C-alpha cells in the first residue's frame, strides 16, 4: 500500500483537514526574503526617524564613559555600578529600535503564513542530521533556488550599495568637519537612508519569492486520490463502521420501542404491512403520540407484542399508512388526523367498559382518510 501511494501522482488539492494538520505542525508558507526585506525597511525607517534622539543618547553615553572619576575607576565596588548604569542608558536608547525590529520580524513573517506556534516545529528530528538526507537536500531543487536567490541578492545589493555610496561620497567626507553630536545624528540618518535604499532592491527579490513560496507550499501539500479517499473515510467514518453503528442504533430503538408498546392505547394496522401504536394521556399530552411503528416483519412483531399485552388492534389501512409515512416515534399525530384518531380511541375506551344488561356494544367507526392530502 505504501509503494502504491508513493507511485501515485499528487494531483489533488489539499483538503481543509490536510491544511489544518500542517498548520498544527507549524508547517505554513514562509518567505525569508520577505521577512528580511521587511526588517531592513523597518530598521532603516526607524533609524532615520530616531536619528536625533539616538545620536544624543550615544554622545551622552560616550561622554559618560570617557569622564569617569578617578575614585570610581580604582574602587572595585563602584566601577561595576558605573558600567551597569552606562549599559542601561545605552540599552534604553536603543530599545525603541529593538522593538521596531522585533515587531517587523513577526509582522513580515505573518503576511503570507499567518500566526502559527507549534512545539512540533522545534522538536528535534534525527533526519536533519542524517548524512544521506543532508546530501540530498544540498543537491535538491530547493537548494538550487536558494543559491540563485543568494546570487541575485548579492548582485542587486552590491550594485545598489556601490551606486549609493558613490552618490554619498561627498556627504560622507563632510561628516568629519561637523560637531560630534551633529555628526553622529547625521551619520545615523545616512545609515537609515542607506538601509532604505539597499532594501528597495530586495523588494524585487521578495516580489518573486513570495509567489514561489506559496506555489511550492501548495505543491507540497497536494495529495494523491488514495490519500483523499482515506482521509474522507477517517473524517466521515468508514461505510462498514457507519453501517454497523446504524444497525446497533436501530436495534436499541426497536428494543426501547417494544418496551413502551405495552403502555399503548391502540395499535392501528394495515392490517398486515403496517402497524402504528398510539398513546394518549390528557394530562401530559396535547395530542395522541406515536410510541411504536413498523413495517412488514416489524409490524408483525408489534402486533404480536400488543396481543400478548392486551393492547387492542384496530384495522384502518389508509390511516395506518398515513401515520407511518408522516410521523416518527415520539411525534404527536398531525392535526388533520385528530378526528379520525379520536373516533378510534373513543371506540376503544367504550368497548373496554363493562356493558350493562341489554346495552348494545358501540358501533365500530370507519374513519375517512384522503391519503392524497398527506
């Protein structure tokens, strides 16, 4: 069976269950190029916008670092505290940039695959350290694609960076003549602009890589026809199992029906093909209710149980057929049948009473039923 599956072509689109299972395992489409481009663009914009505050913080930190008092330098208890304060000041100054970069990492990754967290994705897999599989990955189509992208990125970034630096050569040379605080802020702005310019070249790579990653992901999730059939069986239930469940349910329902049958007031029969048992309690029911029904052999069994428990049988073929077709066990009878059933129940109640001497038995009703109305 495994060989048959491997030989079959994956021609079927992935089912929703297949996609959901892949997501639970942390297998979602991702584009490293999109993430890297997003991080560089966000980082460049953040540095450009926060160049002034960041430059001032760096100048202040450098000033503090170069102006430590002699007593602090030679005091082992004060020097670590001074360095800790200096490190905290630098950290707070760079914290906004770090927050922007971390947010860019998550947002860029979520653009095509959405949010997905799975421990299975980070679980150790021994196949990753297999030499044979490692060699196979090196010479795979995916590795060739990564090599082409790396060469394209290097070429684009190199060309854009050289052209940009050539354009900025005079501005870079003039940094040395500026005051230190102004020069550092200016240098940070140049860094921010440079990141944005270089990243703009990577947008082209990401624009090609995102559709490719989506196509490759869809291709990887494709299924064979046999896999689709097996998944349908597992999801909807195998036919033989479902058939067995239905049989058991029918057996249980029949057993419960036969247990309730002795409480019926009357069993309306066809008289051979159909049998429907009715019960009416004026205190708990709004109308007579069907507590058992059956056809052919089951109808015969209902008549036998009814006879054994002294439940009256009433032959009314049209009424029996309509009751069988229009009701289920536990249902109240349709309103159009109230009169017909009431006549039968009244007749059953009357013949159950003790007749006085000379009293004639009640006349058997013959309810008229138009089966075309049901």
